[in-house]
């Protein structure tokens, strides 16, 4: 076979650890280490614009078949309890697993402590930001945010219960909490829900029409496939809707 020149991305010589993905860690798992019809082991070379066969051979420096010389001694790739540690001396196996194996990202991944630490730090900072936002939030905004998760049950909660559950909500899913807390329509949506709860406004059974509770006069039609309260929140910003919003605000208890 003709020898190809392979351009290897920036590469650090070090021991590497690989982990099976998912929650299942079998006692042993054998990853495909040679090409066959059932489990193709090919890597597309963008420089040469062709598929190249790869395999793990313990007596070869490269994992590319077209770069291997003489008789190849094929090796097995075995994870034990979901883990495979490859020492820095086995560069051919490391590069096969880190750069070229088609099952990387699907069956297994490389354990990268620095990247994992960065992700964990982001998660911690995100949680702190969410908890601080929840702690400092005024009660009206807190009620509006919590109502997204709790619905009408918020109407019967004390201020301390609202603040407690708000902090729990922030801790449980910080990113989603911050998205809701920073949504400029969340307060308007809360007003729409409270107006329906207090019968100031009525929502038709098919959830397509808002009407005044006192005389059934139509206020707005909910666009198809939209949440009715989100639609009304957006409508409150229109010239017609803002006047209705002011009237509702005066009537709310």
C-alpha cells in the first residue's frame, strides 16, 4: 500500500484515560480495533480526500494500515469497569482512540481533567448567580418566576414559601431559572395568569380567546400553537393591549 502523510493535530505526550459513556459500566467491554464489514474502522482524510483504514497493532507506530510495515500484531482494546488507561508509551493506541476512532463521542470519551474542571466551575458559578438572583429578587418578581413552575398554586403560598421554593428552583436548574428570571415578559405573563385566577379576564375552553370576565367581551385571539399567557404578555405591549394591562393592574388584588 502507498504510504500517506498524516497531519496530526497539536498533540501532548502524556498518559490518557478513556471512559465509556452512559451509566452502564460492564465488567469488560471490547472496542473494535480492526476494520471489517460489520464494524467499519475508517477515518476520512480531508487532506487526501479519501477514507483510510485504521487498526490497532501493538508492533506498529501508526494506526493507519497504509503506514504500517511488515506483519502487524493486532491488539485488543478492552475497557475494564468502564475505564481504559493508556500510558504515554502507546502513542499509536492513544491517537487511534483520541483522534481517529469513529466510536469516540458515541461509545466512549477521553477524560480531560482540565476541561471537566472548567465545566464544573461554570456550573458552580451559574448556581451561585442563580441563588443570588433568587435571594435578592423582590416578592412580585419572585411570584412571577415561580408561577412558571408551580402554576396557580403560587396564589395560596406565603411570601416565605415563595422565597424558599424560588431558591430551590434556582438550585435545581440554575440555567433555566436565570432564563426565566431575565425574561422581560415573565411579569406580564404573571399578570395575565392572575387576571384569570381572579376572574377579571376569562380564557375560553379551547384556550384561543381571552375575554373580559364581567361581560364576555373579546379582548384578543391567541395565535395558533402559542401558549395563551405568553401570547397575552406579548399583546400587553401593543397599543391596544397596554390600556387593557393598566385596567387589569388596577383591578388585581
